[in-house]
């Protein structure tokens, strides 16, 4: 069973991403912010993380840095999914260790395709 952790503070966005991923046969866990995401990951390591950047308590950049710095989670692929769509945001996301960066609004096929490709690894 392949599990994707969706970290998104917007309920609407979180539900949309969750439905997309479940529709493509994946199991989805959710977290509302970065702190909750790290707690969930300590409990059970997902196969991939879809990460928003702008969130309360801890932003996506920080979550990504922590995941990539920890030997037990450094190989978990991270897809940053953010409304921050400027080239600099994309560059900065990749600098933090993200494996992919998708700007919102995105095409459903782009998100699902990217996730599936990274899971095949």
C-alpha cells in the first residue's frame, strides 16, 4: 500500500488533492500544518509527501529541510505544491531538497503524474 502524506492548511485544497490521489489508487494521510506533518511522519513514514509552503506554525520549506536532514526520512520524495509560483520560489523549494515543485493552480494530471513518477523512483 502506497501512502502519500498531504500537508495543506486549506481544507478545500487538501480535500481536492486527497480526492485526486485516492482516485489514482493511493492511500492518503493528511496534516494541516508543518508541525502536525512532522509528528505524523515520526509515527509512520509515508512513501511521498505533498507539501504546501505557506502554512501556520511551520512552513513547507522548513518541513522539507528537516525531512531531508534526517537519515530516516531523507529518501522520502517531497513534492512542493504552492501558490508561490515564481521562478525564485521554485528554485528555493528545490534548494531545500524538494524533488518536484508544482505551482497552484495545477492540472490534476500534472500532480498525479509527478507523484506517480516519483513513487516509481
